[in-house]
C-alpha cells in the first residue's frame, strides 16, 4: 500500500507564492507519474501539472508560466511551486501518483487547501 502526505497549502494574497509537497511512502521501487490536481467548489477535479519518471511535464493552460512541477525520485516526493497566484487558483489541491512499481495503479492524497484572497 502507498500513502501520500501533502503539505504546504494555506492562505496567500493575490500575486503571492506557495510551494506544495507530496511525499509517497510504502514499498516503492519506482513511480511512473506524479502530479497535482485541484478541485474548486462546484467544479470538477482538474489536472494542474504532472511529471513522468523521465521528467516529461504537462501543465494546464491556466497555470503555464506560473506553476512549476518537480520531483525527487530518491525521496518519492513531488513538488508544485506556485507563483503569481490568482483568486481563481483557490481550490483543494490533490497529489496523485500512478504506475507504482510498474503496476497499473493510482493513489491519491488527502488534499490540501489553497486559498488566494486579499
């Protein structure tokens, strides 16, 4: 079983920055994809950013140029650096990992709240 622990959410003013972290634990040899999703009230969950084991990245158009995803494979940890935050970035942010130990699996974190407000 894989556990994901997220941290780094909070309240920030528009234009500010936050850094989210998600650490995966368990009997892990390799994680294929690590990423971040978000869900605002009344909206569907959407992909924000994802990174493959070989560092290929994908971003939602709404965050390109503002958010940066990175990962530390030795620590099984993924990060999301969020800059120039806007009120519309307010949401619960979830970490997701896929393809743990070459399996067809996925695991989700519990979510961390990000609120952008003055």
